[in-house]
């Protein structure tokens, strides 16, 4: 039951701090986009594997995007009912008591904390947090390991830092003056678990930063909860009025999950692009090999989030296009065509299983179900009868096989996806989405707003502003289905043989793959 505020003309603002730019979007209360504006910022790479950005530049770009969005929308600033936001997660900010940066932010993709992460992996301390059952990542991208790196390598900055927070919590302070920790970052990337009492202090001691809790705010806030109101300073920056309620936002991927309406058990969000992110909700905590989580309250309070993903999906198709379809790309461009549409047309009659050609898409490693950075792509079953069209088609199938493999890992622990809601680049191909549905045996839903991330932030703004009572209520009113792709039962049955072979191929070659990767790294 919705509880709509008395303002038919009200609007919502969503702020998305992505890797390359800050976007500001304005939606109406029914989920219709009004305008978008983006301003890019720079990433610097001081050393190999490092990536940093300047939070002061973030603020300048936020100002530019907000003023541009308001101008484009042609609406009164007084009509903005609520604000929320999302940002890259595990982008760690060292700040003084006034919220000013002591050093550039260490970006999510930065892997300088490899040694600190290895401590956790070597001690099995991460696995203990998951009852010894789950796929328990100890990625150098994650917050605790970056905190430990900073303490060991830049002790002056670490000791001086009043706050050491994730990027979404930096935004909270800039907008409201409140120091908080968002539950999404805490539960998904910082090992916080309300079911087990909150922060695992012993674990943080193990990796060398047990005192970081002096630098973390005490208040852990659920998504959609009002963290405060827009300060006069922030209102001037954004071109808005002070006092607008600001609702807690998440990391960008989970804003996308919310923007797809995946806020109750049974659905899965599939966010596609260069990689695939697969995430959904469970009514009960579940753990098992082959997926991340479950995370307590990380998206919706009282629910548990499960997560899987593929590192290389759209990027492998791009690899094929760039290396083996250059002439076709140039020809398509001259004719004003999309080269992927041409490749799809050329390969549409390739049969299920690509005449015995099976490809494994682990070109940049595997996120789940193996969580193996040394994994690499595999191509087998080639014969002289195969051509370039077969390879392209088999890559598409491999992405679908990998998605099905992740779903199988979750299903083994009792989590059955009844529906997948998808967004991103892969959804531009109806045929490839049909393949995803056929391989998984699960219907795939497409929504009206393809930019689910900023819609998700606006939905949280609507909850914080009292436009809707709950996140589920906002989803019911603001997420609208455009199409549903039903799986073909016969195709699904035929695909299972090939999915089985795909699933067995990497374990059979893991030792060889690691040997070659280690040999190349040692050169």
C-alpha cells in the first residue's frame, strides 16, 4: 500500500558517483525520467595496480552536474522532494574532522593491498565469518585490507584521519554533515553482520587494523532511511533549497538492483556490461560454495542478499570484435550499422552448442563460482568445420553458461531464482537475452528504464521523502515492466548437456592454467 505525499508535481534527485563521472538524474514520483547530466573526472595511476581520484574534484563535478540537470529539467528547485545517491564501493576516503581529504581516495579497482588480503586468506579468517561454508573473498579491493595498507604504508595519514570511510559515506557527510556508515558497504564489503553482533573486531585485528573502528562512525544506516537534511552549504552547491531529506544510498550495483525492482525473494537482478553482476534477495541466511553472501540487511532490512558474477562477458565479445572482425566493423560503421547486430545476424543459424565448440569466458579470471584470479579462458572442440561465426556464437553461449553455473551454485543451497530482471548492454540484443533465458530456464524481464542505477537512487529518495513507505512500495510504483522473455523448454533441455561440459572444463584444467599463469608472471 503506497503512501504518496500530497504533491503531484514533485520530483526526486538521484546522484550517481561512478568510476568515470558523477551523474545527476531527476525522476518524477512514478519513475519517469526527466533529465540526466554527467560531468567526468580523472583517475590517476601512481603505480601499477593503483588507482586514485580527488574527492575535491568530485564536489566540483557534482555541482556542475546538478546545476545542469536542474537547468535541463526546467523545474523549480523547490519541487525536489528528496535526494539519495550511490557510489563506487570500496573507494576509501581518509578525511579530517571537517570532511576534507587528507590524500586522494583509493579507488575500488586499486589492488595495492594484496599482502594484507593474503593474510586473511592464509589464516582462513574470512571463511570463519561465513561459518566456513561460503565463498569468502579476501580481495585487496575491499575496505579492511586498504585500511591495513594505509596504516602500514602511510602511518602519518592514517593516524591523522578522523574518518576513514567508503565513498557513499563521504557523500552522506558532504550533503548532510552527518557521519554514518551505510549498511550496504558494511554488510557487502566490510564483513559487518548484524546477525552476529555487527563488526568482526577480531578479524580486523588479524589483518592489522583493529583500531580502525575509532575512525568509523558508530551509526550504521539502512537503505532509504533519512540520514539527515540537505545543509545550507550543500544546497548552495547543488542549486537546491536547504532542508530536503537525504536518504541513505548504496553502492552503485545495488542501486541497480533496486532500480530493477529486485527487492523481494525469488527475483534476481542481472546487471550486464563488460561484466555480469547477479544479485538477489533471500528470506533466510544462506551460505555455500560458489557465491558471495548472504549479506544481512544489505539491500532490504530483514532480508539477505546473495551475489555472483562474471568478470568477463561483454568484454570477451569486444575482444572478438576488435581482433577478428575489424574489417566487418569498418564496413558496418560506413553503412551506419552496429557491428554486433551484423555479427548476430551472421551467426543466428549456428545450432545450440555451436557444433561442439565450447568456450570458457574466464579471460580476466573468475569471480564466482571459483573466485580465482588465475583463471583464464578456454576454447575446445574446434574442428576445421568451425568458422568465425561459430566462435562468436560460442562466446555468447559461454556467457550464458557462466550465468547458469552461478545460478546452479545458489540453487544447490536452496536459492531458486524464479525470475531474472536484466539491464545493461547485453539487453540490446533480444536474441542474446533469449539465449540467457533458454540456458538458465528462467524468464528474463526487461524494464522501461534501462538506467536502473540512477532510478534506484531516486527510489530511495522517494522512500526517504515519504513518497512511499517502503523500498518494495517504491518498486511497485516506479519500476515498470517493458517485456518478458520466456525460456524455450526444448532449447533449455538441449542446452543442459553443454552447460555440464562447460562446468567440468575449468576444474579439469585448473592446475595447468595456474602453472602457465605463474610461469608467465615470473618472466
